[in-house]
C-alpha cells in the first residue's frame, strides 16, 4: 500500500505526465494509475483480511515462528524484486522474468504444501514461462511498451 501511495503521489507531482490528459485519450499516465490503484486496493484488502484472521484466532496465532514466516516471505520477495530489476537490462526481459516467475511459483507452491517431484517442477516451469509469455504479449504487443 505504501508503494502504491508513493507511486500515485509521484504521478500527481509530475506535470508532464498529465499535460496530455484530455478528452477520451487518457494519456501516458493511465496504465501506471490503474496498476498503482490496484496494488493499493489489493494491499488494503490483504491487510484487512490479515487483521480479521488475527482477531478471530486470538492469542493462538501470535507465535514467533508464524510471525517470522509472515515477515520473511514478503521481505524475500522485495529483495528478489530488486535483484530482478538489476538483471533486467543485462539478461533481457524474457529470461529474467521467466526465472523470476518460475522461482516464485515453485516457492509459493512449496509453501502451500506441494511436493517437489519432477512432474511438479516441470509444470511450475511451464507456468513460469506461461506467465512470462502473457506479460510479454500484453506489454509488447498490446500496450507497446519498449522492454529491455
């Protein structure tokens, strides 16, 4: 939610992005506004859901290992996202995104209790590549965003 608020504030403070905002043409600021607003709403819903679960569970859910896991996974995601951004230019969008998506799909599947078999890993690699293909198609083919 903080990232979304920071991004929306930065968009509002950048007058060159909104000077082309007229009529039915929303200008170059439409996609960032939509994405940041979605992130903010999603973050708010997740925060409310987490608070609701804590209230309903009472003291049972306040164990240290559970809290540590709930903090480490988002922190690991933020750090890996920084690494992803750092390797985008030298490695290229498709390879960096495929590796990033595949690793996170594998990790999140494991967190849900999945077993790491050859078939499951192959399926998750296919999912990671599929995510990459979908994102590449939308950004390159539909929105026409230049990618590294």
